[in-house]
C-alpha cells in the first residue's frame, strides 16, 4: 500500500470513529430514555432543552421533539380541518333556517264530506278558453268647487305594506296590448310609429307636475285630476312594479287615492261641486286593480263602487253627485256627461271582477242608460243630448259608453255614428261640428269621439286617423331637453310636452293662471288657462294617442293590431268579451 493510500485509510478510520462514537452515545441515551417512565422522560427532555446547546442532553432533548412533530401534525391538521368544516356547516345551516314567522290564528276547518273514489280511468280534458269583459277609459271634470269636509280614514295603510302582486291572468284584449312590443306593433299598423314619442313627452311633463303627496292639481280638483293622470299612465302600461321610469309616480298616485278615501262611505275627501271626481276615481282604481291585482287597490275600488251603484237611476243613467231625480230635478232622465263617467267606471269594475253586490245588475241597466237621451226626431235622427234629446253635443259620450257596454250594433249607435261622420278635428276650426254652435269643451268631446271612431274601425277610423293624429302632433307644446329640466331614471335628459285646449270654455279648472294660445272663428288669439286645466287637456289628448293599443274594439275578441283574428273570424262571442289566458311562471 502506498503512503497516500495509508493516509487516506487512516483519515477515513478517524472520521468513522468520530461519528460512530457520537451516534453510539445518542443511541444508548435513546435506549435509556425509552425505558424511563413517561414523567421522567418529560422531565429529562425539559431539563435537556435548558442545558448548553453543545451538550448531549440538549441534543437528545431535541431528538424526541423532532420525531414527534410529524405524528402530531398528522393528527392535528386533519382535526383542525374537520373542525373548520363543521363550523362552516353550522353557520350555513343557521342562515338557511333563520326565517321570520308570523303566527296567525286559524279557525277550525269545517268538516269535509268524504271525497268519492276517483274513477280508475278519466278522459283527458281539453283546455278551456275563458271569456271575460274588457275595460274602458276616459275622464273629465266640471264646475270648480271647494274642498269638502268629508271624513277620511284616520290611519291609511302604506301602499308598500301590501306587496304588488304579479297577476297570473293575462288579458289578451282590452288591457293586454299595453306592453312595449304590442304597443309598437299597434302603432306601426296604423302608421304612427312616432306616436309613442309624443306620448312619452306628455308622461314626462305630467310627472313633473305631480305634487309631493302623489296628487295632481289642488283642492276640489285633486281627486279627479289624479285619477285622470293615473288612467293616462295605466293606458301606457305603467304600473308600480314594472315601470323603472314611472313606477314610483303611479304608486304615489294610488297611495293618494287610498289615503284620502273614507272606507266607511267609499267617498273621497277632495271633490268638485258635482262630484265628477268619484266615478273617475272608481274608473282609475278598477283599471289599476285589473293591472296590478293589489288587494289594497281592490278594497278601495270596491268601497268606492258602493255609492256609485246606489246612485244609479232606474232607467240606468246617473246625474250629479250620484243622487236620484228627486234631488236632480233638472235631470229627470239623467245627465249624459256625468253618466258617461259612471258607465265607464262600471265597465272597468265589471272587467276587474270586483265583488260588490248589485254590480251585475248595474252593468246591465247601464247599457240602456242613454236611451232616454237619444234624438229621434226629423230626418237627421241620431245623437245624444245632455239632459234631454235636444242639442246633440254629447253624442260621442253616449255612443262610446254603449259600444263599451257591448251595444255596438244598436241602431242608436249606428245612427249616431252616421250623424257624426262630418265631425272635424282641427284646433283652428274646432267650432265646426254637425250639431251647430260648437261644443265648449272640444278636447273633452274629441277624447270620446276618437274612441268611438276606433271602436267602429274600418274606413271610419282610417279617415279619422288621418285627422286627429297629425293635429295632436302639431299642437303639442314641446320643451326641448336642453331646457326641460327632466331626467329619467338613468339620468338622461328628455324633452317634455303638453296641450292646451283651443277653447276658452273647456271644462276643468284649479291651479294658477298661465297664458296660452286659443282659437276663435279660425283665428289664433292670446288666451289664459290654469295649470289644472292644462293637466286635464294633456291627459285627454295623450289618451287619444294611445287609442291604438289602450283597449280593443268591443266587437273583437282578439287584438287585430298584433295579428289576431276578429270576433267574426272566430266563433262568435258575447259582446264586449275578450280572451283570457293563464300565464305560467318561467322555469328558474
């Protein structure tokens, strides 16, 4: 062996002896500690940790600790994970199971008769088409009056205390064509696609006129004006739950009517002298219930309907304040202007299926409520008078009400439509009507007349459509978005618009005086109106522009504007009825 090999072997022997001695010492100590009792072992370990770091006692004390870390962690980590999962599950369970519970006293259920055994085999049932009557619309007030002292419910419930209910019933006719898609289809069919923009300007202007309490106008006109504005929004399909831009406006208006009603009498706190406001409010509440199915609205509508039914004449008509001929001695057979609002309200209540005794009988009597006011003398038979068959300035009122109540083929209706065939729609020549002498409230009259023409349909309405739509478009006073001060729910600015009647004698009133344009004998003149009358004129004009989709012609079972068949094309249905479908909620 060489010298280098000898030196290497010696070095290896020395290194081996060093590690071998140290390792042997530790092993011996380990064997010794393994035979120690547990308490002694713990004491030695703790003492070893306090010994000098280069001592054997310290090194051994670290050894069992190092060996124990793995098994300890192997046990503790899974336990910690399990504990965490159990804690999370407990929290989730608590959240899921925490619910508000309202305990109601429930009456004992009556004993039920034993249900007969179900036959083993049953024939499949065919789906059934249900038909119900459709609604109506219109409004107007008369002579100004002061606020009455009629009592009001002391603690009116908040509108939001009753959840708005999405009705499962979809009316395919009367009020079923008011969603955006069907509105667009109806407007396109009649070639007035821009009509909705004109209406939107009016709705936005009306929104800016609403008072803080949800009303429009003031004093004795508040109920009528609020109901009229509400009908205008409903005609456009705006409801508290489904309208981002106008939902709050509609909700506040409904709340105002509910809050200012005395539930014990059904009457409203604010009314004009002849109480035109009451039937208009019944009309608005009934239509609102048809569209929202809100129980609070239903309660208010039913309470208000009671005095309206009681106030009907035996011949089916009505007169001021819902009082009979013994009080309204100048109106022995009724007042066609007042009866017009009452008949429309009864139609809307009947469509809403309000549960009030006498409603069905009242509805049937109202169909003939204008018979005693019909003009049948001379060669030019046709037309309806005010409180007698004389002057026929309210011909459109009686005609529309009979159409809506299902009497659209009555000879009186057909003759009156013939009599009104030469009516004009022009602000500058508003006096030129077939009954002569004009009518002091042309906007009010045109509102009814436009609906009469639409109910008749065909060439009659096509010709009328070429007159009234362009005229209302031209006569709207528009305030451009740069100066309107109006922003929608998204913060975008928009133009607004309103209308003033061409006649100084237009019905309505209330509010402050404002300058306006009028027309007399074909010439434009400076005039004056009130903010309340402007609200009324705007509502009545906007409602005319929504005639295309507001409700169906009473003679049709499906809306022709959306491609449906008419009542003549389908199996014959009862007059004024529309199809009803049941809407299923979409799957989640």
